[in-house]
C-alpha cells in the first residue's frame, strides 16, 4: 500500500493541460539545457513545478510502478531509473525497464508534456535514438512518441503514479533551495510589502500551510483509518528528504501490527527497499537504516502509541494570534513537549526531528479528527525548519517582531520563500 493521498485537485485542473497549466521555457544557469516550468493552479493559488523536480522524482523512484501501464496498454516496471545526465542529450542513460515481461535497457527522456519532445527537436536528433521510454508528467492523447525514422517510443504518464501531490514535491524543492540561500529568497518576497503588513502576511502563509497539512491528514485518515494513518505519517516524518517515499513503502508493506510482533522488521525493511534508499549527503542522524531502527525501538517501548496519542489530554488551544511566549506559557509547552516525547514516542525521537514529527504528523491527524490544534501547532517549536528561516526573521528588513521562533512563523516564512501566489494573496 502506498501513500498516494488524493491528487484530484491537480488532476481535475489538468483535464485540459493547455487550460490548467502554462509552459514557460527558461534558461537553466550553468547547464546547456533549457528547462520547462509548469505553473499549476493549486488549492491556495498557483505554484511552480519545474521539469528538474520531475527528473529528481524519477531518479529517487517516487513513481509507484506496481500496476503501471504505458499509454499503449503494456505493463511496465522501472528496475533502474538510470544515470542522471545534466548536460545535452537524454535525461537518463542506461535505465533498465521491464515491459510486458521483457527487459529493456536504454535512455529515458523526462518531460512535463509529451509535446515537449517535438518542441525541443528531439525527434530529429540522433542523440535521442537510444531513448526507450518517454516519461511525461501530464496526461496525453498520444500512445507513442515519434523518434527518428518513424520509430515509436512508448509513453509513461507519471502524474497518476506519484506517491504524493505535486504541491508537496514543489514544497520539498523549496526547502532544498532555502537550505542554500534562505535569507535572500525570503527577504526578496517580504520587501514587496509595507513593514506593517509583513507579519500578517507571514501568519496568513503559516495558516495556509496548516490547512494544507490537515487536508492531507484527512485524506490519509479516510483511506487508512487512525492506527495506520499514524503509522504511515510517523515513518514518513522520520524519513529525511529523498527517503520519505521509501519510508512510505515500508509503512505499506509492514503495518504497525508487524512491528508490534517484535520481529526484525527494521532489518527486513532496510534490505527490501535497498535500491530506493538515498544515503549520499544524508546526515548520520537521518540515515534511513538508523531511522528504521529508531522506529522499531519506539514501537517496542510503546506498542499502542497511536491510541496513546489519541487519548492525550490537550491544553485549551490559544489560537494563532497573540504573543508566542505567552501562548507557550499558557499551555506549559516545554512540559507538554517532553511529556509527549516520553509517553507517545518512548523517548526515542528527540530534537528538531521530534518537533517535525509532532507538527507534520501528529497534530494534523488530530485536527482531522476534530480537535482544535491550529494554535498549538502555530506556537510549537520550529523544529528542523529553524535553520532555514531563523536568520531571516532576525534581519531588520524582515519586519517581524523579535521573539521565540515558532512553527507557524517558520512555516509562513518558508512558504513565502516559494514566491507562490497562494502565500502572497
């Protein structure tokens, strides 16, 4: 079972790709390629989805191909995504596919739309003679892409196969960008507004992020029920960046009941998902094998942790307005944080990752069940978002009152950093 919580809002907008999205060619600095960018109408306004992000998703195996079919009806499995080519020529080389049981090795070209193949002149370029698959994001009326000498290249539409929504993936990309230069990006956006208006913009953006998280939590609950929704959300939160999809695969293959039996599930999961893990550039604390072992220890200590979470006595929600320090004192938030860490997570998860677990998984699920959690979430500690936004908030031109950095402000600053219309309206 894979977490593919509804993409209906995106798919519905793209029944006619020419009406639901706009293609813009932009120069990609440092590379000779030209990158396509889709501007997509989302729930909170439009957001940008670059072709480069789609290429990352292909490389990181975010495509669920268990029952995938090409546009010509044949079954397809992606055994190896291939080597990512940042220069001229096909996007991925030496990919290994299985098409109707037959093994195919060759190049893969990835586009947002099928028509990009022809717009970029690939059909007359001999460099693309080795392409064995044309992977496109949006639906197409074509069953084949035409190569040189009328060669027919099979098409795989990726949108129905992605494990998460496009907005989530676009958001992940922003986090990666902000990690490199957080101040310039966010300050550029904030300075479009008068100083007196900036805090309201940040709060509104933070609330938009909260509403989005609750919506996805509600969809997950409808599909999985409380226990498995908690299980899936926890493993996803423990996965760092590129490993979240593999963590969701683990959650689907080994439900919470399997972990409760005390077998070596973490070792089995690590071995089974071996081709999908990304360890290069991942901090030791976020190594997926370590996170799996951590979750196994967590479940061993608190086997029925979703029920414990559901029965926690929560403080009165203070709402999103008001002073952060006062809100935290009224809820005795430091004490509550440590109590939750010990009683629900067995004391295993700590630091910023625990705060992310609370704010990305636990509180949205509880809110989806009817609990008032917006203020608690907003005033919670910023977790792993802190490093990307803390210095921005302290800059005088940011215009945000100096005080404790909280989850809502961090998320609002982060969302403003996307330069997305949904954060600016």
